[in-house]
C-alpha cells in the first residue's frame, strides 16, 4: 500500500530564506569578502538554510575588483538601487567613512521583524501607522514644549515579556525609512540589554560608559549600520549604579551631545519595564513622549495604570497594543500591497 506524504508547510526560517539569502550573509559574517565583476552569482535566493554555498562567478582577467554586498543581493531585484550610480547624501555615513556594521537581516526575518529592503508586509504597514502618530506628536511637542525633548521617544512596558524591545527595533527600522530623519536606537534597558543581539551586531561600550566617564565622547560609541539612517548606541558596561547614573546631570550632557551631533536625529530609548526596574521612571523625565507597549493577552488594567503612574514624568504617553489575535479572513494590513496574509 502506498502512503502519500502530506505536504508540509514551510517553517518560519524557510519562509524567511525566500526573502533573505542566508548563505550570502553567513559568508559576509565570517569575513569572506568575495570580489566579483558581475551582479549575477550562483547564490540561490530560494536555497535551504543549510545548503552548501556555490562559488561566485569568476572575475574576468584584467577586470578591477568590486565587492558586492550580500545585503544588496538579499533585496528583491525590483527594489535595488541602480548599480554604479552615486548614492544620494542621505545614504552616506555622517562621518564619511564607509565603515558600517551589518544588520543581520536573516535574524530579523527569523524573529518576525521588519526586514529593510523587503516588500511591504502587514507588520511594516502597522508600524507605519504607529510611527506616523509619534512623529505628528513630536511636531506638536516641538511647537508647544521643548524642541529637544520632541526628538526623543521612550519605548517601555509594564512587565517583561510584553514585546517592548520587539516594538523598539521595528519602530526604529520604520522611522529610518523616512527621507528626512535619522534614527539613533539606544539600548537603555541597562540591566538586560538585548538590542545589539537582536540586530546581530557586536557588543561594545555604550551609554553607561559615557555616563560614568566624562572623558568619553558618547558619539564615538555610536554604531553606524548599513541600514540607511539607522545607528545604534549599546547599553555599555553593567553597573549597580545604573539608575543613579541615569539620574545624574551627566545624562543631560550626554543626551545634548547626541542631539547636537545630528540635527535630523530622533532618539529612541528601549527602556526597562516600568514595574520591574527603576530606570524607566528616570528616563521618562528626559523624553518628549513614551510609547507604552501593552500585551493584549496578558497585561492587566491595574498594572497598566501603575506603569502610567510611574512614568508620569512625561506628559505624553501613547499606548500600543501588542500580540492582538489574528482572525483568519479578517482585515489585515499588507494585502493592499499584494502580500499574502499568514
């Protein structure tokens, strides 16, 4: 008797592999810089994650070396910038160096986050709506209150596990897509920093180091990335005095330096949960508005009210409902762009 094997749905990683070339990125992460003269290579975009890497097309004799960024190959062909043309000014690093840290697109896709350069999907469209409300509020705060505070957003939650870091990363990626805005994502969850890991970057000194040593220029610790308009500031060296450092006058000077370094910069702080760690309340006094992430399936109203009370140092608190149940067949962002809801 012949048994027909049922068709297995693709896993999350396998679906991600259709968007991002994992093999090319793995080669770049291990430092293998391949010099090719043609855009076409033998790297299969739809290959399985563990498929062996094929050799790139050989360089014709006498041709000059040209490094092809694997990130470029991961972007759908119809979205790629023309090769050989000079990039506009906003795509160059502020310091003019071409040294940028590579964001791990494969990790973003595997974690269900927005992937820069990928077609617009439901998540990207939802964060477009979220960021637009925040940017509109920033403009109003700048007119009526403090222009500096208006450029700072704190992403927080009541308890751990509500998705604040997930929302902070996606918000930063979404705002970075704006034509006239630069984004600095600061890992201010100093007790349990995770931003650098989520993006596949190498950790190093950061916010706490600059706060603890007045000789350090915090701008020197900012990590410029290969995602246009996006930079990262790690949490830095852990200390038992983190809340005291954040509450010190040195913090005001550090923030002023970050704002002064780039007039187009919006700073997003990923904060510790308000009910789990004290730095959140301290940071709330420094920013113009707070995006408070509420998990739909588990944040009780009493904890939400308690978190809002702790964060009352900031007058403008916006609530974002996370982990809303998806009903099959219901309305879902992304279908307008030809994306299949899943």
